[in-house]
C-alpha cells in the first residue's frame, strides 16, 4: 500500500525512537480497516513532546475512549468503541475504527465533546510529519516564518481540509502560535 507519507519520512522527522509501531489487531474489538492497520504497523505513529502517542505496542493492550475518560464521566455512546491515538498539545485524539475519522476530544464539566480533525490516520501522520519538518526548518532559519506556515497550512488543507475546517481546531491554534514565535 502506498501512503502520502513514508516510513522513512516519519523517521527522518521524528528520529528512530520517535515513532511507535502498532501491531495489527486481529480481535473483533479492534476493527481497524486494513489500510489503517497497515499504516500504524509499517509507517507508524509519531511520538514526541507535542504529540504524545497513546497507542500501545502490545496487541492485547489498547486504550479506548471510555477507559481514558472514566475518571471524568461517561463518554457519549457513539464514542464507546473509539481508540485513543494520542494527545496533540493538550487535546486528546480519538479514532473511530468504523469510519477511520480522527476526532479531537475535549472534556467539559459533565460530558466529553468531540469534533472531526482528520479524515483518517494517514492524514494525521501526514500533518504531524510535515509540521515537525517545519519546526526543524524554523529552528535553523527563522526567516519567512509566516510564509512557511501558510504554505504548510495550504499543503495540509489540499490533502485533507478537516484540520483547518473549524476555526477553533487545535491545528489553527498551533499554527498561530508558530507564527507568533511561541514554538
């Protein structure tokens, strides 16, 4: 299977210890489609200080949304079978294994809310990888910061419009912070 980002690109951006490879699940509870399972087991999921992977390397140890949020209350029924992929800055990212959509989850005083952030895990890994490459480039050369951020935003949007579809999305916040020099 071909992906928009390769395992070599992910390793180049995050280093050999900055990528988590997940085993393919075979139990009925883990109904990941073949493409997602292949991506997670061959390309991997980044793991860094700003995106912390919560995906487990063990096939018998997954983190689902109800377990993740159990101390704060009950997750909505539609999230019952979702898996936690990780946290992007302070936002939990969950995967709906039926649709493949990646959601940003936030917890309120009584109930968790969620909104779509990426159409699939491939889009998430694509955005994370090219964002990390941008961060490394900006560390070396701070010139044209806003232009580089805008170019990456356009590139990610061309691949998947969801990350920037909502003005309140975590990606909008992160990109604004990069422009402001916080990152």
